[in-house]
């Protein structure tokens, strides 16, 4: 019987809820493991889960410097989508979507995945043509996409300003019905519990302070809780990639750490049926199950490892939200926060063996890491277990920049603040 | 964040535009060394701490500025005109012919 079920809920209710087990243990680190995963965020935890589930490697430690879910997995706007243009991206994110669709069942943990659709608004005929091209690519790659006209959009989103007098009038939109949102904390907790139940040690408050080496080969890590050895050390630390890789002597990477802010309003009655993005600038908003508007926009635009942002960007994001929904002018903001994004030079991630022997690297998620959580861990686990990438993540190499085979969805070139 | 422009004085962040990492050195334009150009275009030190970077006072005097700003705290410890160091650049003028 599953640990969490209607029956177990009833049984524990009748016995005073005294018999629930913690979702994961708090083990002390062992002196050595088969695999160490540095970083207890979404990607690190899903990597550990799929190492155990798909590859039978259970002698694994996940090392997290803070508490579980304290980084970007708890700081995003919870959007899950796979509306990409290039075949490499479509293959990867469609794989992620298929894992999302079965995730609650797979983990026996409700991640509240809700396929309420994402609608990208177009404000010029050229932008609409571009969306048509992207929609065709998505459908060609096995995904789902529909072009909507302003009347259809107005019916879906009654509060949206679709008037011809808007500063950036809506000329249409691209809808991906299978996209949606998931409860981000539950994703971290579900993967942690799933990995823990399969024997993985999740070690919180354990900061990696250096790497153990035998010549070039990485043989373990030094941490705030002592030395831990492992045949394979996998790094999945998102915004901290630059900092952690310097500890291994890798001084330069095609990554810049940038700051992204996000916002939640007070609770409202249901007004937004799905996720909607503004194409006149950059804004994405959805409504949480509690009723709060969850939204964000562009990066602050300068290198930063501080998990807090500045006010000019706050003003810009609010202006964009009000350009879409003038009625939100009187909604009060509940809270805002910042996260550190590992912006790559082409806007696509890196999931690879190396760059040193015994080491594996997962980074470059820009600000799209949350939706990739299942496929990222799935592909990274394969790469670690087999010492070679799966065909799905084979294009996402570290050396693609120097070899000229970039996966630049937005065509922005090596300007990370614009991806 | 306030940036103390040496010409205009302390001004709000919104007047400035970020030009990027100031640790990079553009190779000689005549250079055909692919590794050198790749490193210039794609590789970053991405420092957590005092960061050397270029900003432009786009909404003010339009001068390019070199800042030292801490990427963990956003504290700015030095601001100077980027033009003042032109003479120090190894490839500030175009040389004829390729070099390795």
C-alpha cells in the first residue's frame, strides 16, 4: 500500500495523526558514497531520485548548504511549459512534460500539477507570425499549440485589456494547453522523500568548501561537516555554479549569475484561468490555488549573487502587469523575493560529464529551471550512471560554445542578461 | 542602488545601463586565434564578491564607467571613467597583420 493514500489518511486521522513518519531522514554523512550530488534543490533531488529509481544506484548523498528547498526551487513562479522552437529544446522539454504528467503518481506525493495552459500574447503582426512558427515547431515535435485571435483571448481572460487603444494592442496569442503550474515546494519535498525512501542520504546544512583530488580526478568533497569521498561527484547548484566550480579550480565558465525577482499579491477570487505572458515587454502571471497573483518579469540585468533585487525592476514589472490588467491597480502586493539565476551564453542549459574526471555538471538553467526539474534530473542521472549523456541531453554540452553549436532560442548571442 | 557618477554625482540605478563584465580583454581585432576569441566572447569569471564591471550613464552624461561592485551585497566601492585607462589596454589600437 502506498504510504500516502485515502486509506492512510483515514487511518491516521482515527489514531490521532501520531504515526506519520518524517518525509525524509536527517542522516549524518557517511565517509564515502558511490555518488555525491552537490546541491539539494529541485535538480539535485530529482537527480538522486532517478539515480535510485532508474539506475539502481542508491548509495548516494545529496549535500545542501542550507535547508532543503531554500534556493530557486522555492523561489520561482511555478510555471511548467514546453513551448520551445528548436528540436533539441523541444525533445528535452517534451520529455520533462511527460514526466510532469505522471509525477504525483510516480512520487506518491501530490505536486499539484495543474495543466491550465500558458498563453503568450502577441502585440505585432511580426510577433504573431513568430508565434505561428513556434507553434508549428511545437506541434511538429509532438507537443500541443493553438493560435488564438483577440476575441478568443478576451473570452478566456475577461480582465485583460484587448482594446485597440492599448499602448501595445493584443493581435493574438499562442496557447499551449498542456502547460500549467505545479506546487514548487511539493516538488522538492516529493523528490526528497522519494529519494530518501530508496536509500539516498539527504544531508542539509552541509556546505561544500572544496574538492578532494587525486591528480586531475575529483575523488570527493570537503564540507562544513567533514570530508566525504565518492567515485562520482555531480554538481547541480544553479546560481552558485561559478562559486562552487572555482573551488574545483574551474575559473571560467560560459555562465553569469544574475538576479530575478518574483512577486505575490494578496488573495483574489479566481480571475486568471491559466498562465498568461505579455509580449510587449516581459511579464508572466498566474493565480495560485490560494488566490494570489504570482508574477515576474525580466532580470535586474547585472551580475549578482544577492538573493534580493532593486526597485527600478519592481516598477517595470508592476507597469507591465497593469498594462495587461488595469483592474489590478488596486491589488496589494503581499511579498517579493529574488533568486540567483545561472544565465548561460545561449539561454540553454548544460548537462554533461566533466569538466574534470570524476565530475558531472548540471547548470545554465537561466530562469527556466523549474519546468525542467524532472527531465534535468532524469538526464543527469543517466549521464552520471552511464558516464555518457542520454541522446536527449547530448546537445547540451559545455563545449558547444567553443565549437559553435549553440542552442540560442532567442537569438540574443552571448548576452546573458537578455536571455 | 545608487551609482556615484564622477561627472554627475550620485544617481539612481535606473539612469544606468549595464555593459557587462569588465574583466574581459578584447583580442587584437586582427587576431585569428579562435581560442582567444571564444574565450573573450563566452567565458566569464562570474565572481561572487568584488566584481570589476562596465556601466554607462545612459540617462545622464553618457560616460562609460568602470565600477567595483560586490555581487553578494551590491555595495559599490569604486567608480571611475573607463576612458581614463585607455592607455593601459593592451589592444587599444589596431595593429596591422595577424599575431598569435
